[in-house]
C-alpha cells in the first residue's frame, strides 16, 4: 500500500494518512531493551516480506512501512531521511531507528548521509 500511496498522493499526504491509523489504541512497550528486541524481530519479518513483493521497493517505501508497523506495536520508531552528494550527484536515503539503533540498514552506511532535521 505504501508503494501505491506514495505514487498517488505523495509523501506528505501519505504520512498524514498513515498517522491517522495510529490513532487506534496501541500496545505500550515498557522497556528500551524489550522495544529494541521486538523492533528487530518486526524489521526482519518486514524485510523478508519486502523481498517477496511483486514490485521492487525503495528505502523510503520500506522505511515508511516499517515505521508504521513499529508504531502500531507501541514502539517509538523514528523515520530518518538524509542526503549526500557523491561524485556530483545528489542522493537521498531513508531508514528507521529505535533507541538510536538503525534497524533496516547498515548503520555505517547511514552515517554517510546527513540527516534532515
């Protein structure tokens, strides 16, 4: 749905639509260790599902979906967007962090992107 939503309504409107789903009651996670362990498990399942979709997905689509899944489970996930200039080309990247830990990417890779505020 994220793949389609981004193409039809754009990033800002899609994020608003996804946030409206978060108005439903969510289960609270009590400790940071528990949240991180659960978040890693959700990220593994989401990555596996993304690899078997009928359409290829990019980092923004995967990160938006993962962030929503985590927030629905009461885990304080943060969507990170960053950019860099490499060999004169502008590049952007998206990833998800929980408790300061990168979930859906290699942390060293994300450090090369300057995150947006």
